[in-house]
C-alpha cells in the first residue's frame, strides 16, 4: 500500500504562483510515476503533469511553460510549481502514484486551487 499526503493548495490571484507537494509513504518500491491530475467543476479529471522515477516528465499542453514538476526520490516527494496562474487553472488537484500516468494505483485526497481574476 502507498499513501499520499498533499499540501500547498489555496487561493491566489491571477498571475500568481503556488507550489503543491505530495509525499508518498508505504510500498514506495512499487511506484514509478508520480504527478498530478486536476478536476474542475463539471469537467473530467485531466492529467496536469507526471514524472517518472528516472526523471522523465510530461505536461498537459495547457500548462507547458507555466508549471514545473519535480521529484525528490530521497524524500519520495513530488512537487508542482505553478506560475502565471489563470482562473482556468481553478480545480481540485489530485496527486497520483502508479506505474505510469495512465496506470494509477493510488490517489491523494485532493487539494483545492482557486485562482481569482
């Protein structure tokens, strides 16, 4: 079993920045990919960014150039630095862990990010 604990969400004005953190514990050896999905009201959950244990990353087109994912394997923690936030980034952000960004075995509890205009 893997457990994920998220932190760092909140309210920010458009153009501002936030950093999300997600710490994993438990059977970490089973985890290759970690990252973030988000779900806005009335919309499907979508992949935001993912990072493998080897350091490969991928991003949604909508966040490229604004968001940066990083991973500290020694701390089993993944970070999402979000810059130049817009109201369209408002959503609940869910940390995930799994074999890949599409084979998810564990979800975090979700953290709200709200960007005001």
